[in-house]
C-alpha cells in the first residue's frame, strides 16, 4: 500500500537567482496538487503571489503546467524524490493579458480616423481637408468590422474563455501585445484610413458583399466553437475534452479556421497589404497552436480521439 505522504527535496533551478528561504524538503500528502505545492512553497518563502512559483520535473526539466495534476502522479518527481523550483517573477492574469492585447487595435482604429489631418500630410497621400478627403463609406465599414471583432474578443475573454493557467510573467506582456498593437492596430489602421488607399472607396460592390458575408459567418461560427470549448472545462479546471462542434470533423481547431475565414472577408473589403500581413502572421501562430492541440488530444485520449490530418485549414494546414 502506497504511503499517504511523499517527501521531496527542493532544488533551485536558477542557482544564481535562488528562491530565498526555500526549504530543503517538503512533506506533502500524496493527493496534493501542483497548485497546492506552489501555495505551500510561497507561504514558506514569503512570496505573496504563489503563481510566481514555477515547478519543474527534475528528469525532463519541463515545467509542471497542469496546476490541478497530483504531485504524487508525476513520475519524474516521485522516482527521484526531487522537485525543481524557480521564482518566475511578477505575474499577470491571462485574462488581463488578453484584454490588453485586444485593446490595442480598438484604440488605434479609434485614434487614426480622428487625427488624419495631422498624419497624412506628406506624399504619397493626398489629404486636402476633411470635406474633400474624409473617411469613406468603405473605410467606415472596416472601422465597424475591426471594432466588432475585437470587442467580441474582449467579451469572450471576460465571459466565455476558461484558462488552464492562472498567470504569465509580466515581462512577457510587451512581446505578447506587440503583434496585435502593431499589426492589427497601427499598420492596419494606418493603411485602411489613408486618403487614396485601396479601402478609400465610395461604392459597395459585389466583392465587398462576399467579404461581409464571410466576416459574419466566420465570427458567428468562431463564437459557437469558443462556447463549446468553454463547456468542455469546469470553472477553475484544467481538464481537456474532445471537441464535437461545428467544424471539428474537419480540423483540430475549427475556431482558428473560422477566424481565418472572417479575416479573409476583411481582406476582400479592405484590399489592404497590412491586413494580409496581419492574418499571415496570425496563421503562423495558430498553425503551431493547433498542431500542439492535436498532439495533446492524441496523447490524452488515444483511440477515443479521431485523429485529424489537418489541424486548422482543410487541405492546407
């Protein structure tokens, strides 16, 4: 019969920047979770936010990501009787990270139309005055689509998504936000609202109608998938489930597929190089995330999971 407690040596992962007051060992109940251990170590070391504590497998050196996993079931930890610890530094909630990321495009698409006379005064732009070169109907449509998309993202962050990790290091916020703030925010807004740009059109044509339809279909289906994915995880949980919703028979991550569909719609309306650049960059990120999800589902569910050949775009990725 396995003992009810487990004794672990604690080792600093970064000896040059050790966790101060880290005890040499801990006696833990075998049913203690990774999160329980973080809380206990934080209390013993005087660290106010237990999310700063990073725990690592001593054999693989990989972080113990699942905060609800039982420490007594981590084979590398149990076999060596050791747990590697590191202070990850100040943390920020993942929901806050997403709120900040998506705020960038919202703000830039509000700001640039308001200051056009101050930023488009040099060639090749032909800004004369607001009466002659004001924001066109197509540009206002694109303004609305950007706001709808990113306010939807903000709403989903607050009311739909359930995060498996509590926090991330504060130092990463600039890196994580830069893509949205620069690509979807500054560059896209700069090109779309410029006088004489490909978006500066008065007439709403057939291609624009197709783009608008793709945008709303993509956004609606993307929301449906996000709601379904959220339903697979209990509040505060980290468990995974097998997706079974619209598009999940085609690809691993149908939310990414519908995300791309919506942005193809924006591209058809804007005909903007900046929007193309943004979504191409996004596809690179989503490709890696979707492949990681496919690998995780295969590993966790085995034969119960119907393996997918394509992870986000049928016939392509």
